């Protein structure tokens, strides 16, 4: 079984209980040119409407292959990294990331690139997990090195909301949608300020 099949299998309980509904809410009503950074195996694809043109970027070849199988005529899956989106500045209506900021090498570089490609009225939409507070946060700090090695770079102890604010994004919405292992999973949208 390759890593993409393992990824889907490991996420399947969360998909059934929480994630699929969150993905649906995250993608609801989006239209125009969309970049999905770190598209993984394409689990968001079924939630995009017909009025979207999606450029789905995924660096991992096995994940990308599975995503291509889920793509349709308005979704193009390409090799690449969230730090270097192959589109001109101010050309994107929506930038979507689902469980991606935890695994990129440089969160600030990814968010700077999102700002570059987004139109002035464009929006960034995220579903991410965050470092827990108090004792859970210390547990996440301790587990992150081993977990990151086992999970393809996922960091349990990142703080996406603070990263967004530091990168010059203003939050339109931000809410905790569920918790797993002391880690809040949060969803929201932001715009450049």
C-alpha cells in the first residue's frame, strides 16, 4: 500500500465523523480561479462547485496520482509546492488549504505566496489543526519530532491563526470545529490587510 492509500485510510474515520462536512463548508460558494495548495489525494475535489477553476498543487507523486483520479474537467492537478505557485500575481479569487500549514517547511513563505497570487478582494480559506493549550500543548511539543517523521512532515504544535496574523492577513472568520487528542481543528477565512 503506498503512502496515498495509507493517508486516505488513516483519515477515513475523521472524514466520516468531521472532515467531509468541514470540507463541504470550506468550499461552499467558492467560484472563479482557485488554488488549492497541498491538495493531497484530492479529498476536497467533490466539494467544489461547477463555477470553479481549480489549480491543485501537490508535491508528493503518489498523492498527486490519487488526486488526478479524483479530478474532473474544472480541476487541474500539478506538481509543485505551495511556496511557488505557477500563476501571476493577483490572479486568484480563493486560496484553499486543508491540513497543509502543518506540513510545509516554511509557513511564512507559503502565506507570502498566497498573498502574492490572491486578488486584492481574494480570500484565503483554511482547515487546520492547532497546538493544544496548557498540558496538551506540551505533549504536542514533545510528540512533534517523532510524529513529523512518521506522518510526512506534520507538526502537531503549529499555530496557524498566529501565522496568518503575522503574515498580514485579517481574519473574516475563525472557529474551532472539533478536537482530536487535545488539538483543536479550526476553520476560517482571511483576507490581506
